[in-house]
């Protein structure tokens, strides 16, 4: 990507920020993601079954799915049920119910935002989740990747993941509030992707101190609860922004099964606290294992660890041949991201492959 300076006019004030212009062709299926087991099979056709997928940041110990009433599958969801889900989500995130908009996963919200809130320029703090840049660039927005949040001050919109994927970098909410207020003053928007925030400790989320304008927060359900296939996520924003999103989604955007499971899981605080304890133990175990094999753990969250090695490509291939698929990064070839193994059989295979 090309490095250059961009000057933007806001009223009578010109602001300059420094960044990489994003490639608008990097959209859709061309973006590499974790979880592509068909790709793993193409790369390692002789790998043993089953392939252990450590390429995602999804909780390997899923929330226990219960039997659902037949009506949940047979009928369109009632608006009262959707509102009940948003109330539970609001309580879980520290928001008001009218600030929360449920959607069939946060990815659909990422794809919608450039069309619901058209902006001329967007700065994305990266490297980070690639679909943000692809969505805005695909809508004709000028997109720039910046390394630090203070480099994004001149853009009309700013995207930051908190904690960030893949390095786990955290940004204090006070910093984000200040930026959101400056953006709101000139009709801009701060988008904070909190996909991995459910399992964080302390006051990391922007939601409890969310400004009424100028900011929008995305919260994932599937990653924390290990139910990525359910397709459920939320946007949290002030009333004007949330109303526009709700209108754009239209009726029945969230399925009846997702509403039922989401209401129960988001209210189950005991399960969430127990998950944190288990994941803490798993992260310590994984860090020890990776360090013993010569990798340096350089970041992460409770759902993934980022490790560095000057022979990362060799480790990736070695694990792949043993049926263990991890996340590599073409633009940063010394890095590998490891998800958390799910059971003792997975741990044993990973240990043997690394040894």
C-alpha cells in the first residue's frame, strides 16, 4: 500500500493525517479469514482427520444449546421477543435498551455501515480485521490505514477494534469518548468494534460512557459464546444512529432461534464468569507451550494468542501437515495466531505437533 499524507477540510480548519490507502479491490471472498477448513484441506490434503481449527478466535467451549420450542422455528419472530433480546443485551453491555440494535451477526452491520452512514474518508487503526476496510472501500469511500489513533484525527470516520485483532491492543474508553465528540462536532462517526470485549476485565468498553452522537459500538455474540454459526450480533449507539440502523435492517432480521438462545445466554452471567476462569487457564497453558517451542507470545486476548517467530512459515506447515490449522498473515509472515484448543485430545495433538 502507498504511504502518503492526506489533507481534509473541516469548516475552515485543515487537518492532515498520515496513512496507507486501502485497496478497494480487497473485498468479499478474497479477504483471508480464519475458519476456512476447505482451504486447510487444499493446503494439506494428507493431514489426518479431524482437522483441529485453531485459526479462529471463537470460544471452543460453546454455551450449551437447549431444545427450542417448535414455534421458534415455524413462526416469524415477534417484535416483543426481539425487544426482550435487546433489553437483555443492554443489561449485559451496560447500555439502555433503546441504544441496542440486534442483527444477524456483526459482519452484516460492518457491510451496511458505509451505505447507512456515507462518509468521504475513513481511517482504520490497523492492521486489524480486514472486512472494515473492504466494506468502506467497496462503497467508494477513501480508506486509510493508520498505525495509531492520533493519526486518524482528520478523517470523517474512524474505525478501531478494542481489543484489537490480532494483537489484542487495548484503547482506553476516555480516549475514544474524546475522539467521538470531536467527530460528532463535524458530522463524523467513530466505529468501535468490541468483538472480543465480553471477556475483558475492567472498564474497557465504550458502551457505559457512550456519547449520544458520533459513536457506534459493535458487539459480537458468537465469539464469546462459541456459537458463530448462530449469526447474532449487536450495534450500540445513540438514538438517532440506532434508529437508522434498525430501519435499514428491516423486520425479522434476527431469527427466532437466535433470539431465544441469545436471551438466555446473555443473561447467564455465571456461565460467562466461569468461561473467563477456564480461558485464563487455557491461555497460560498455551503460552507455555508456544514459548517452549521457541515462539514469542506478543499479544492476544482470552480467545486467541499472537505469536512471533522467524520460522513461522515452517511452524505453520508443520502444524498443517499434522492436521492443525492456525492463522497466518501474508503481510506479516513472522506472525501466527493460535486459537484455544477445545479438549484434551486437541491439546495432546498440538503438543505432539509442536514437539
